[in-house]
C-alpha cells in the first residue's frame, strides 16, 4: 500500500512538473510570436525603404547617363551613398 501511495505521489509530482513546463512553453511561444510580429513589421518597413532607395538609385543612374562629366562625379558619389544605404537596409533585414 505504501508503495502504491508513493507511486501516486510521484505521478502527481511528474504531472505538476509537466504542467509547469507547459505553462513555461506557452509563455515562451507567446513571446516568440510577438517577436516575429515585430520583425515582420520591421521587414515591411525595410522593404519599403529599399523600394524608395531603388527608385532614387534608378533616377540618379538615368541622370548620370545624361549629365556632363563634371556632374557625373557628384552623381557617382550620390549613387555610392544610396548603394551604401541599400546595403545597410539589407544588413538590417538579415538581422
């Protein structure tokens, strides 16, 4: 009889432990979902920034093709800056 009572108590302890782990996992899962949602919003913002920078880059590329040599140096610097900004956006997207 004592052995049976001991086994039942052990079983209750294990059930309590499992329930505690389950609650902990639910909390972790909720935090991960919140983090994912935040990252998805951040990604959308970065994609929007990337699209805007790409449009600016394409415009500058066209201007550079039609401008005299004196202005091409300035245009090249602006394009380089835009490329750096795009690279920064890509790095931010990657984490």
